[in-house]
């Protein structure tokens, strides 16, 4: 019994002693840095946290204003630390290196033995850093070029896929912070390569299996009991093969397809023709309007690709059509009951090529304009902008009492003539 009692007493004393040592170790860890500690290469081993902080500030003070330099290939980006709000976080740097109390036995052991090398901790302005990384990304990012096949002159023209590149923004911000106060050497911009969804082999297969068959022969369209041959030239400009869902697929642009389908060369769709009233031999004459035939380009854009990779009899399509009435019908023209010419006016002008062009173009645009009682005529609205695209050239105008060259010179005389014809 005595021996057992002594053993228990000795164990209890040992536990108490160990606990006291553990508490003492916890107290000391907050008062002394590990024996062999370095922060960002600055030796702070065995110092108090306060002295370690002073040493860190002193050693790194000379580097505080040094620019951070990032590079990508031949591109170089110099960043001002003040603009990014970069500054040394002394407290967190010392804490991370062991300058705080700890119950971890390893931290206690580090007070006497072992090495501890940690990086400095840097603060920054988050928004400024984000903007700086975005500027770098604008210069370094390269959009991926996806494979594509377009069709001109009735032939398939492939576009090779090219990998893209994107700046890893979080990693770049971290790279800037890591380089500050540590190195003046350029740091590479972290990037990632972006592979195209379809590689060259996939493009080659699409060219063989889709692109070339798509323009290999006309398509037979059946509508209203008749058959029409839709030539390749009618649909090819609206056709493309693009990446969709990771694969190459035929795409038809309905808007681009609309005009070729109503072209007289195809003989399929016809535009509606408005009724027209002209003065012939001094008397009004009505030219009847004509209904048109619409081929529903949206429907064609959905269904035509289904047969473009086929051949023989399968290269045909039954389509629906609808009659489109003119916006201005013969009946509407007759109801106007126009009986005579109400007014006319003539002005003369000396020969000049720009007048011939501009005044003729303005008259052409005005010709056929119809006004119902109570409506307002605006020459600018009818003629439109005097631009090269609208058929006008530069000519002389009087602006502020000074002759100068402007687009549409001479059109003011058309305005004067039109006004007088209406006035009288």
C-alpha cells in the first residue's frame, strides 16, 4: 500500500510539473521569437516580438518605395506600390513567424532548436490591386479562336483554331504581393492556356463531312405543287459551320438568307410591289401593285441545314409559303381619286458635276413620296443624311455667309424648288 501510494504521489507531482512547464512554455512563446527565425530573409531569431518588429521595419524600410515589376514575354509592367496601397503588415508577419503565445509543443520547442523561415505579410488596396491586374490582363489576354467554316464563291473556307491565353487574376495579385519588399527582379505574370473547343483534327473532319457536302450541289425546294432549284450561291453567303456545344454544326443566318431567297435569280420568292401613281401626259396614271410570295426565312434557316449534308433525292425540302400583300395596294391608290397635277416649280442651276449628282439623288429619293391630307413633309426625313453611303458627294454650300465644301452641296436648291411647288 505504501509503495502504491508513493507511486501515485510521484505521478501526480510529475503531471503537475509537466503542466507548470507547459504553462511556462505558453508564456515564453509570446515573449520570445523562435531561436532560429527569419521573416522574408530578415533574421529575428531569439528576439522579443517587439524587437523583431523593429528589426523588420528597419531592414525593409529602404525597399518600401521600390516598384514591383511583372513581365510576360517582351511585355513589362511596372507597378508603383503606393498606387496599389502596398505596405508591410509587421504585426501579422511577426505573428506568423512565431511571435505569439501558443499551446503547440512544436512552437515551444522552436524556442530552443530548429529553424523557422516565413514570408512577410503584405497589405494592399483591394480595388487598386484589382484594377492593376485588369490592366495587365487587357494586354496579356488572348481570345481563343474557335474553328469555323465560312462560304464565299460557293466554296468552303476553314478558319484554323488557335489557343487563347488568360491571366490568372488571383494568382497575379498574389505574385505582386509576394514580390513586394522581397525582390526587384521581374516576376512572370501567371497565365493559363485556353484550348479551342474543337482542334485542327475536328475542323478537318467537319470540312470533309459538313462543309464540302453543304455546297456540293443545289437544293430542290418544293412549294405549292412546284419544284424550284435553290442554287448554292443563294444560301452560301448566309451559311457557316461553327462550334456549338463542343462540336461543329451548320448555322444559317435567317436575316442574311431573306434577300437571296427573294432574288429574281432564284425564281422562288417574290417581293410585294406597291401600287404607284405617276403623271403621264399631264394626267395621273395608276400602276397596279402586285402581291409577293414569302418563303419564311426563319423556317428555312431551321430546316435547310437538315438536307445540306445529303445527296441525290434526299437533297430536297418541302417548304411552306405565304402571300404578302403590298403596303400600298391598287385599291388604295384608286380611292385617293387623284385627278390632276396641282403644282409645279422649276429652278435652273449652272453646270457642276457635284450639283448633277447631289440634286439628282435628292430628287430620286423624294420621287414617289405620298402625303395624305394633314400629313407633314420633311425633306430631311425623306432624303436622309447626306453621306457617301447614301449616294451624295462633296459640293459647295453657303454656311454663315461663307462658301465651303460639305457633303450634299446643292441639295438646298432641291429644298427651295420643292417648297415652291407645294406653295403654289
